[in-house]
């Protein structure tokens, strides 16, 4: 007598994998759940069974001894459009996930896979028996060199799976991650491999634009709408029509502009600055931030209703310290680019790569990329040693304090103590007023940034690299903190 929770014995699962151990594990697990299982290690048997109408679901590896399953999936989908297909692969790149989705797979799982997760997907797929996705959910790169994202770690696998699921949609996405994690790369991947790939991709960094000009930048302005508006100018929404608008550092958007953006998301229309006629818009919005927007909402700095409009699909990009196993792949990728640019061939010894994995990477992938460029350009050694890496990673800490900063003779720790003492002195035993964190941080940031600018002789590109900041973010901080940078600024 079968248990009520067992799957109907009429449901048969085909397992195609050239690894006998994987076939055995899957066979045992699925049979215990009550399914019939037919397993094979080649595409010939797979096609014969599918073409004869066998199987209610297919679980298949990508690379088989007699071919690539991606070449067969279009035939399978044409012959058996309702057959759910779960694709597994040890080639864990974004392109594999995209190809699986493009070819009509129900789900993609990287190897090694979680058996419990796989069985949950099997149950869901058999229960849903979904109709096949559209024939083409977006473009794809011709080879691995065009990969927009690099890494095979579990955190990146989750990013790839989310991206693959979003390619055929127009959903609004909120990307959250530290500076240098690749938020714009993810936004471009969503655009380039999605429904709007033939439209424009327009990016705007809120932190890099003066607050009083943000509305004009976003929505455009009519001639004479404000002092200096000698001509009509299109905004980023108009420029992105039919495509994607990427709003980077959305947490820096002023409240007035937030209100206007909310109207666009609610009504699908906007008005230019100084305009009188609403303009309909057809733009996909992708936003990104390195801030905690929920905390900003609590502080009254970000509209809660706008947050929920933007946070339809949240994506968290992992910092590099959470995916250190990707560092060798990233280094090879960056060194390959430097070699293509004419610099000598370089490799890193194993100990050097291990040293990179132990670094905290406050500047994330951007910091690693900049380090790799320096290694390729400045060192004659064909094989980069751990000693060289140690020297490069230690050098920022050796920057001396400069006399041209206010309080620059103090250590940062002393600056913190000085500020805390001053605030508590002003308020006795009572707690200082709200905002102490921001005030202390401001006084720490000012000498730190000034020291780095002095050490790089005012070169903002090098100073941003040293700090692990985006150049536009550095420019904004220089302006806000009123830092004097003298001559020779780039």
C-alpha cells in the first residue's frame, strides 16, 4: 500500500548524466519519493526516450560524451513542449544559466547541487507543468570572453540564477551592494540579455550630480525654465525611452526628486522642468545603492512608498570577501585583458593567490582589478610572487599624515576620541544629539581623503583607487567636505 505523500507511480523522471555516481544518487533519492526513474549516460538514449513520449520530467547534465545538451533542447522543446527540463552543470557561469533559460529549461542548478533543493524543484515542476517559456528571452554572448560577470562561487551562482529568471521580464530591480561589487555590470547584464536589449541603456549616478540639477538631468528642461536654460534639453528618461534607465546610488536622491520619480513609477508619465504637458514613458527602471535604505526611511531621508516601488525584485551583490574563491578566476580575467592591451603576460604563483584570498578587499572587485593592472604594468616578473602581493597590499597603510589637513597631525583614532570628548563635554552626562555617527564620520573622512590626495599629489583617479571609492563618489565627498586639493588634479 503506497503512502498518500508518495508521487503517482505514473510519473517517470529521466535522468541524463555521464557521471554514474550522480545517476545512482538521483535514482535512489527519486525512487524513495515514489517516482519511476530511467537514467542514461548519453544523448542518444535521452532523445530516443523523449521522442517516444517517455518521461514526465527531465533532469540533464550539459556536457555528455556524445554532445552538448543545449544543442538538443530546441528539438526536445519542439517535440515535447510541456516537458519540464532541469539543467545541471559544473560549468557554473552566467552564460550557462542564461543558455539554460534561453533554451527553455524550467530550472538551472549548478554542480555540486543540493539534493533537497533538487527534489523540491522536481515536485514543483511536476505540479505546475508550466507551458514553455518564450523562444528567446534575450541575446547571448558568442563565447566566454563576453561574460559580464566572473565567478563560480555559491554566492555568484545565486546571482546568475536570479538574472536568468529576470531576463524575460520588465520587473523593477533594486541592486544592493558595497562600492566596487559590480552593480552597474549586473544592471547592464539585465539589459543586454533581456527584452530591451535593442533599446538604449542609460545610467545616471545620483551621487555625482549637484542636488539642484538632478530633476533636470532626469526629466529634462524647457528653454528658459531656469537661469542658464538657454535651450530645451532632454533628460535621462527621454534618452532611455524603450530601454533601461539605471539609477545608481539612489540613496543620494533628494526628497523632491524622489517625489517626482514616484509619480513616474505610479503613472508612467513625467513633466520636464518648466514643462506643462505630461510625457508618457516606456522605460525599465533598475536602481542600485550601497546604503541601507530602510535606515534612511527611518531617518526621513528616503520615501517608503518609493522604496517599495523600486524594491520589487531585490538583489544583494556579495562583497569580494564573501566570494574569495572567485579571486583566481577574476585575476586571470583581468590579466587576460591587460595582455590583450599589449602588456606582458603575467601569472600569479599559488602563494600569491592565497595571500589575495586573505585580504579584506574594502574596494571589492574594483580594488582587485586596479591591483591586477598595477601588477601587469609595474613589475617585470612574469610570475608574481607572494612577496610582491604583500608589498602592494601593505602600501596604503604606510601613507604618512600630511600637514595640509586640518588636524592631520592626529591619528584617526585620536580624531575619534577628540570628537567624542567634545560632544560629551557639551552635553554633560546626557547622550549627544542624534547624528553623532555622521558628524564623527565626517571629521574622520576629511583628513583621510585629504591624506590620500596629498599622497597621490592631487590625482583623484589614483586617490579613488587607493580609497576603494568610485571616482564620482570621491568628487562628491571632496565637494561636500570642502577639501582643498591644489594643482595637478585629474
